[in-house]
C-alpha cells in the first residue's frame, strides 16, 4: 500500500512537469526550425516561470468557467476578499500575525465589515 502523500505526488506529477516539457520542446523547435539559440539565462527564466504561469492560467480558466456557469444558471457568485498580494499571501501573513498577537478571526472580521 502506498502512502497518501506519495500517491498525491504521483497523481500531480503530470501537471507539474507538463509546463517544463512544453518549454523544453518550444526551445528545441526554435532551435531546429528557426535556428534560434536562446541564451541560457532565457531558457532558465522560462523554465522557472513556466509552472507559475501554468497555475495562473489554470486558475483564470477555472474562474472563467465558474462565471459562465453561474451566468447560465442566473446565479451570482459570492464576493471575493481583496488581497494586494497574489494567491492570498497577504491574508495568510495577516492571519499568522493575528494568531501571535491578537485574535485568530480578527482579519476575517475586518474583511466582512468592509
């Protein structure tokens, strides 16, 4: 029996490696068919940014689908909590700070009042 963590990692491996494979094949296609050799720093930058860009595209597409489905049903999606940092990092840091110095739900209460 495989542990759940290993099973999760194996199941999510294709979604993590597919952006890297796409970048690799794009650089190979540029080299083979256009005779363009990208500098090493450009290849490294594109490889490092491929996973965050893929996640951003996946989340944006899921939001688009949610809005379309809600509109088709005549539904309204609930409002979102605004955060100036991507992926709610600012809210996470604020919650951690509230756990240390204040009340655990203090930031949620503030967001609900505004």
